[in-house]
C-alpha cells in the first residue's frame, strides 16, 4: 500500500473511518463530505490510481460490493434510489488518486445534489451504525 495515499492509510487502519463493510479485497466507509445520507465509498485494499490501473479481479470485487451494499444502504437510510459515481483522473474530478466508487443514496422529495455537506463525526458514526445494523 502506498503510505501517502489517504485511502491506503484508511484501509491499513492508520486513519480512522466510519467503516461499514469489509472483505478480503475491498473496504467500504462513509464519505466525510457526503452529498446524501449514507454516501459510501468502496475502495480496493490494493492501491491502484484508477479502475483501469487495477486488475479485472479488483474491478469485479468493487462491483460485487456495490451490488451487495447499495440496496442495504438504501434500506438503512430510507432511500428510494441511488447514484453511482466514479471519477478517473483529476480532470474528471478525482480528488483521491486511489480507485473508488461512490454510492449516493437518494430519498423521495429531496433535491439531487452533488454538493458536499459537513456533518459532525457523531452524525457520520450514527449513519454508519444504521448501515452496519442492516448488514448484521
């Protein structure tokens, strides 16, 4: 793992995060600047700057985690749908140069926004616990 990469440092537990799911290949945790309640990032544990730089197996593991987690996250936060997001390169809006997919739950009646919010760490942990309780 690249020691300067934020997501590698989260995956190795050097930096705390509101982790909601983990398997041998990926880690899922809440975004600290969510655009919606339950906004979750799925990252591979092996560093690759973007999806194309990693293996097909890592890409499959990421999408398998999306398939498993997205409906459970929707249920946990009362969402009716979700957006998936993935940016490749700074020109496309990628801020952390480590492959990651965003699951952004969407609720009926709430405007669809991609503007980051800044909830307290306590609120983030409460949402994480809602999601983890569904996964148990």
